[in-house]
DNA sequence: ATGGTCAATGGTCAAAGATAGTCAAACTAT
DNA sequence: ATAGTTTGACTATCTTTGACCATTGACCAT
């Protein structure tokens, strides 16, 4: 297991049930004996908006980083993702983050998320790398739209 | 006996009764004094879906390969479909039939089938018509494989 | 009060490192 | 000859590091 994964886990543990957690970048970096910028790397790759996180920070003396779990109305989340993935395409990692987030929100079951992941994996999408993201975006969009439909029906 | 056979045997032994085994490609290659890519060769020729195996992996620091056993004997229906959709591609109607059949068999829930249908609809697959069936086949294959995997987990 | 300086933060980005994947050429066994 | 194996060059992806930049607040001089 690499250090970034360990730091991720540590932050998740520290976050626990709380809405946010506050820390000092250099301190954390020293604790895990990594370059300070690796903290940014972990935040950028693991605690993304797709997964429902955001950060705030301040430089200078007494500087800090706050990691925040954002909660949002589920339909809004869905529509946001639909709008976003609509045009630009999306890579597999980001797509998984979205699916995990939606699973955490109870929109998908674990199994459904797994199936969708399989459907949009690089392996499934036999296309040149460039085209893949576009295609994946389109597929995901259709799936989310379908979900939005049945979700609305359901209530 | 050639080295590939030996590596195959080693992996089978290591796998034992477990559902999956995790290893590092370079380490394994070094251990058997072969080129790293030979590990891929062994996986590609011996641990195929048709034989009841699949793999997952990650590159970069802390990278790994996971060899996963999927159900070998039980799900003949599924494996048949997998073989069929593997090569030729499949049109949307046929795909839906398969999904409905599998839903009737209790492999998929209604909802799961809906999601998959959305994912392989003509709308989702932005590609030339000719390419669509091929692509749909590939996606469906991945989904079915995934199902075999999680199916095994459950029992 | 006002502005200047400096140390203590955090941010960015590109390079280096660490893996795994692909593919075709060379080799080997049948 | 043909099919299967082995190798290596090249590629793709993920992680880790470090050099350089930006911001903030404390302290100081005026």
C-alpha cells in the first residue's frame, strides 16, 4: 500500500462522522515523512468534489487546511453530474468517484455501482483513449438520466 | 515444462481456495527470472474469463495485480452469453433479451437491468452504427463478467 | 496609523520514480 | 511449418519529490 492511500485513510478516520476536519499541511507531511505537496496530491486525487469533498485553506503564519464533506440534495447532485459529464467526457477514476459518492448517498446499491463501473471501464470501451472519455461521459449520462427518472417515479 | 506453466501452477497454488490473490508483477517476474511482460502472457493465456478468471490492476507506486476467480461451473448461461457476445457484437434488441432472460433467472434485479440497458442504448453509444454492436458486446461482456465475480462473492 | 520586511505557511507544476500494459520480434517445441 | 513462449522496447498511469510562487500575519520603523 502506498503512502497516499495511507494518508487518505488517516484523513477519513480523522474526519469520522464530522462535517470537517482542520489540519496543518507541514505537520501532516512531517508526520507521514512525505513532501508537503503530497498532501495536496492526496486531496486533489482523493477528496474531490466528485466524491463530495471540498477544501478551504489559508497560507501564512497559523495557516491551515480544512477538509469539508459537502452534503447536497440528491437530485441536485445527479443533475449536476449529468450537466457536467454531458459535454466534456470523463475519465474512469472520476466516474468511479461519482458512482461511489452516489452509492454512499443511497442512489445506487453497491452491486449496481459495480456493474456500471464494469460497463464504463477502459476494458469495456474498445476505443482510442481520446474517444473513451467522451464515450464514457455519454454512457454515464444516460445511466444517470435513467436513474433520475426512476428516482422521481419512486417518490 | 516451460516457465509459463510453472508460473500458472504457482498462481493456482497461491490462489488455493481463496477468491482472489494479490501480487506485484515485477516481484513475481524477478522470482521466476522472466521478463515482467511474461506475467501478462501467463494471465492472458491461462487465466481468461473463459476459464473462470479475471484480473484487476493498478500502475504506479504500490501498484499490483489481483487475480480473481469467478464462478467456473455454475453459471453456464452467463458464460455462454459471454462467449457469444465476446467476438461478434450484439444489437440492442438481442442485448435486451439477454438481460431480460437473466433478470427472470434472478441474476439481475429489474433496476440493474434498466441501468445496463441505458448504458448500452444507441443513445449512450456515440459511435458509427457499425461499431456500436461491437462496442455493446464488449460492454455487456464486462458487465456479465463483473456479475460472475460478485455472484461468487455472495455465496 | 501606515507601510515595509520577513518568516511561516500553503499552492502549483513539472520532473523523477515506480509500476503495469502492449505489441511485435526472436526463439522454441511440436 | 505452425503454434506457443520469451524477451525487450515502448507506452500509460500513478506516486513522490523538489524547486519556485503566493499569501498571511507579526513586528518594526516612521
